[in-house]
C-alpha cells in the first residue's frame, strides 16, 4: 500500500464517521402523562398565590444532549382537566369568561428554538396557544436526569421548566389587575424513548 493510501484511507474513514455522528438526529421521547404535571399560579388581591393543576398532558421531546440547539418540544395540555381544588372556581375557569373549554379544550406549546444556558439549563423559545390565540413565551428549563429508567427499562429524560405570561394576552383578563395579570406556569415531566 502506498504512503498516500495509508494517509488517505484513515482520513476518509474518520470523515465518514464524523459525518455520521455529527448528523445523528436527537433522541425522541414521549412524555409520560402519569409523571407530568402542569401547575399555574397567580396573585389573588396581593394576599395569596393560589394554584391550579392540569393533567393528562401529552407531548414529544426531541433532545440532543451534545447540542441542545437541535432539540425541540411539542406539548398538548387538555385545559378541560383544570382543577383549582375549589369547585366553584374550577367551573368558572372552564366557562366562557375564562378558558371556554367547550370551544377550546386544548392548549399547546411548540418550541421554535432551544438555547443552552450551561449546567443542564436551557431556554426553550416557542409558541403557547390558548383559546386559539398564540403568543411567544420562553420556558426556562433544567435537565434533571437522562439515562436508563429503572422501572420502564427505557432511556428517559426528566425536565422541570417555568415561564411567566400575561393572561390578558389570551383574553383571560377578568379581574385584572386586582387578580394578577401575570401567571406562572410550571412543568415537570418524565419522557421515555420511543
């Protein structure tokens, strides 16, 4: 074998391997609704910070640990599951003055970009849709853990994320400003490899 071939062959193999791994797609995970919570909170006349939770969350997370900019998130939130733990308030939230779940039963979040903030932290930019109104928000997320899940025997990821948005931007402005316009949305999820 000539000297040229001895040099060229490893370079070609190395280039092919590099291209293969650098072009590898992010791992795709399905969110587990049983281990996913969405909690919203607000200020009530300045006296307290009540909460409501939503359940049966579904979604997909494409996550690239080596380059989070290749990652993306798509979440579906059944608003008709909202529970304030006060029956009258839950009914009011489901009615036409608020979420109007008969017409708009689902809210969604779809990411547009992910930016690394270092130390397993990232900002997930995207579009939040409530009542068919879409507004940009930023989820401040942290990767809790990535690895083999001991119970489901699949690769898994876990994230916590939070964002604050103005409910008036989604025509949910009853009692503003006495009841705060700002709403804090907190998400915690486990997702398993597909």
